[in-house]
């Protein structure tokens, strides 16, 4: 039998309130020990909590949730305390002194929910992402996953594979029991193969979407151009602080300077880079130029500040338009240090590109582990074989990979890595 666990499940004190959660077969006994008797199920009751010696700990609201219909799938109790440090510490000490109780580990409440079938593994991953979401886009994607969108999609694919596998197995059984020639067996395979190909294409469409982690990491916006083009000045204007050193000396920026920015519910990562030069003056500058090229190659948006034509797909800017200098013929936007509206126009252009490249709304996004499993399922379905035995094995492998998304065969190392992302009390 698992130990009964407890932990502070709200923010660290001091606060107006502090919620201590207790989960496990001994939750009712622990609540009775502190509150005197159990309240009615799912009804808040005001009680004086006392330690083993009868000394009062706090006047608190207590709630009792008998399992299995709870957040963890087992008996659960909550103590809604006054949020002072001493109050919380005293209650935790009293709980720790009770037999069979121990402090919870990080993510242990959610891990029990997984083990008891309240959540699947994909939902738990979504919940982990929801706890760390800092933008509206990330919140939406994580909430959809936590509410089962990824699991339902994977389950639907797996169900279709089951139907295809049933057809193949039936054909195999028939071929064993009757004198079936190769042409008939080939016909059975040809009825299944087009649906395998269509399903693999559907999975590829989902894999073509950005990974869920991209919403957290942000849209990569790289400021690129020759030395002394005004990249650092623009970076500071866009993030509204002195994040990058600005000087009239060519080659001041030697490395990639990264600044995270949030706008309109979306995360961006601005990257100021070293000036691009075909003849760097020293080895350090050469390293900076190479890193600048690498950043540009992996960018979602490139802001080009240069007189020569911009790389394909870039937004070509005319920087420092407040100075007396010639405007490049292909530049689409002018930026002035004394005109905040010109910077807003740059942001609008960046946002338009991000809107096209980063999904919003109800799009289901996959995390890294989920993407790897779907990719393996697609690989198993690729180039379907006309041999029914081989076809059956391809379908079986693909189905197993999809079931692993919801934790059908999750290893302990996978679970440890996931729940290590959670805070204690969740």
C-alpha cells in the first residue's frame, strides 16, 4: 500500500491562504486526527486544527474527498489555512508526526493521478507545460493537451490501425485455411495499403506543425546585417531597454545577444548578432560572424539591416532613418530612434510573419517525446509491404508507438523525467 502523502499545494507563504493537500488511504485518518471528525464529502467545514497534544494549530476550512473520484484517484483531504509561515510549518510538522504519513515528492500527486487512471501520460505532460506557461499561446496549447486533445488524437489513430490490423489478420487466417493464390492475397493488401498511406500523411501534417516547446521558447527574431548597421540600437528599441551595447565602433557586438520579449500573448526571442563580414579582422570576430550566420539559418524571422539585398524571406529595414543617409531601394520599413511608431511597425511586420508560422487557437501541438513517437509510427507505416505478414508487423509497431503517447508502456525513466518538472504539492 502506498504511503499517504502531504504537501503545501499553493504558493509559498506568507499569503492570505495556504492549501495543504493530503492524499492516500490514510487521508481520512489524518484529517480526523487534526480536525476531530470528518466533514461531509465535498463540503467545506470550519474547524480548529490541533496537534497530537491537543494544542491548537489554526482555525481552518477543511474538505474531504473520498476516492476514487478525486484528483489523484484516492482519498484526498485539503486544509485551507491562514497563509503564515509559522502556521504552515506547524501543520506540516503535525502531519509528519502521524504514522504512515510523509511529505510528498515533486509531482507525486500528479503521478498518482496517472497511476490511478485519472490522467494519461500526455495529459500529465500538458499539465506540466501549463504550470510553466508564460504566454497565452503556450497556455492554450498546454490546456488542450492537459484536457486530453493529444491523447484523443493518438487514440483515434490507434483505433484506425486496429481496424486495419483486423482486416490483415482476417486475410491471413483465410489464407491459412483455404487454397488462396498470391493474387488474392495481394488484393487484400492493396485494400489496406491506401488507408495506411493516408493515415501516415495525416500524421505528417501534425508533425509539420511547430513543436509545443516552440510556444514556450518563442519566435526567434534575428537582427542581421553588416557591421555598424544599427542592429543593437534596434534591439534596444524593440525591447525598450539597454540590452545590447551600442557604440560607433564597428564590430562592437561579437556574440549573439538574446533578449526574450512577450507581446500580444506570444513569446519572442530577439537575437542581436555580430556584423556579417567576408573579411573579419581577427579570430574572435570570425567566430562571431559564424554564430551570426548560424542564428540566421535557424531564425523564424530575419530583420535585415543592410544596403545589399536582404536574404530571401527577410524583412528589409532602413535603420537609423533619422540620420542623413541613403535609403536602400528594397527596404520596406524605416526605423527612427525618435519615432516609437516606426518601431511598432517593425513589430507589426514581425507579428504578421509569426501569425503565419506559429499556430494559434485549437491546433493540437505535440511535445518532443510525442513527436518522436508519432515520427516512429509514420516510419513504420512508410513503404507498406504487399506481404500480409510484414504488413501486420508494420501496423503493430505503429499502433504500439501511438499507444505509448498516453503511457501504455512508459518506462520509469520517462516518468521520473516528467514528474521532476513539477513542483512539490502538484
